[in-house]
C-alpha cells in the first residue's frame, strides 16, 4: 500500500547532504512516476501498524526505511539516530489530484552526513539508474520533471 488512506497520501523526501552537496538519484525509465527524472531519496508512507523501532514518530521510521531501500545507507548505523529523532521538516506542501480525488501531503527532510562519510557506501536500488552529489547551484543542470519546476517540491527543498 502506498497511501495512508484511499484518499490521502504522505510523500516524504530526504535531502541527504555531505560536505554541502546533496545526493540525487535518477529514476528508472520504467518508473510509474517521473520516469528518467532525477529525484531525492524517499517515498510514500504507509499507515503505521504500530511503533516500529524506538523512534517516537513512526513517520521518521518511514524516512529511515526509504533512505535505506533507495541508497543502501542505514542512517542509524552511521550514528545519526539522534539527529534524525530531533530533525524538523525543511519543506511542507500539499496538492490535490482532481482526477484521482487524492490529497497528497509532501514533507521534506534534511539529513547531514558526517564529514568522514564514505560516499562509496551509497548503493542505489533497482528503482534508480544513477546517483550524483550536486551543489544547490547545479540544480538546473538536472531534469527533475514537474518536481523541479518553479513551484515543484524538489526545487522547494534544495534550490533555496
């Protein structure tokens, strides 16, 4: 299931930052949404069936899971559990898809990796074909689809 309810979806994206650069992933050409476009790690939250892990906020468990699935990075193993538990959203938006009668809440997060982080640890999922670390000023060099347009959620998160 990729929605909280039949009519509400929570989409969470994460700006993974290392030495001022942000990790972006290229979606596969077979992707249902924005095929071949660049993206941030993240995805749709599911209705929590109980508090998994020991974080107080189950939606942060979704953030940890999505980053691990899409990048191979276990943020807790990297010693970032306290940072994650204390982080606040850097972006918030909503939109309504009239044709699907679906309300989407978009929440953006930022996770700062330690300076000594080894970028070779990033192992992308089959959902993606490439990964690149970019500076915010390089944003316009990459095609993020509608999410990168003037009012797009990825632009709102990293091209500030």
